C-alpha cells in the first residue's frame, strides 16, 4: 500500500504499533491477491487482517490478549461489547460486528466446490474486501486529529474507493483491466492469468487483439514472448522467468 507509512503513523496514536503493522501488511497482501484474481488467497489474508484488527481493538479497550490457541474472534467481539461504555461504540461494537461477518465467511466457507458452479471464493472476496476497506478507513478516521486531517481524509477516500480485479474472464476469454499496457505486457499477463494451464498461441493472439491492438503489434508482441514460455506444439505455458516479470509489472501498477 503506497500510503502504508502514513496510515501506520495515524493508527499508532490509538493502537499498538506491532498489531497495526500486521493489520496493514495483511490488508495490502489481500488487495494484491484480490486484484490478481486469487480469491482464496485474498480471503486467507483478510482472515489474518481481522485477527490483527481484533487484537488492536482489545488492547485499546484495556483487555488482555488470550494465548494464541485460545484466540477466538467471536469471543473477543463479545467481550469488547461488554467493556466500559466510555470506549467509543465504533471500537466496541461496530467494527467487531463487521469483523465477525468477514471472519464467518472466511472460516465457514469450504474451499472445495463443484467446478461447474459459481466460485464461492470469488463471491466471498467481492464482499469481504469492501467491508475490510471500510473497517480500516473507519479506524483511520477514529485515530485522526486535526493535525493530520487532510492526510486521513485522503487515506479514507483511497480505502473507500472500489477495488477491482486486474483479471476478468468472460465466456472463457481472459481480459486484463489495467490501462496503459503494451501488447507484449498484455499477453504476458494473460499467460499469467491462466497459469498453470496452457493456451494455444492463436487463441493468445486473438485475446491480445481483443484489447485493442492491431495485427502487427500483436504478432510482434507474441514473437517477443517466445523466450518467456514453454512451447508444446503451439500450446504455451508461462515459465518462471515470465512469472518474475509479471510480478514486476504488477508491483508498478
């Protein structure tokens, strides 16, 4: 998260820095995985985000954290609701309820599902990510004072903006939702999106063209990708060197 340092500075005024750092790290990783279409991975990180949030709230409200094996989000939320009402309802009730909602989704939804049904992990990620963004934005609002009000406002706005996956599939066709990419990088990200599966070279050419590139640009791009793939009778699979390049592209988005 580009503004992680600013967010940490604001949140550390009210919450323990060690858990604030964990909170921001888990959130940032969850967003990255969500935007890459790794629904299950994003949900796992959001689960850890919720645990870190609950630790922040418990310590803020004067509670002692249980041992790791006794850590239960539902129990902690119940205990927070029973704390002294001098603590703000945002940290005692509202945010804990939102955390329970997310945690129940992450904990109770099985990762196994019929390949011919709608992927529940994608559905769950589409609701968990915005709620997690609201939680973090609300904590920043709660922790802010007049000296950093402008920074906090920008952070809250950024967190409240809708997050969209970088990869989209429509009727078996993969699209890349990142502006400003060239034909080669578009092809590289398509290969990454379908990895570890293979894709026929001609189908890859068709997909790149669907992003608005002409035949010449597309053919040049595909030719330049030959050193980044394993070629099995014109069925391509991205190699490790290509995956490394993808990580670099996405880290700069």
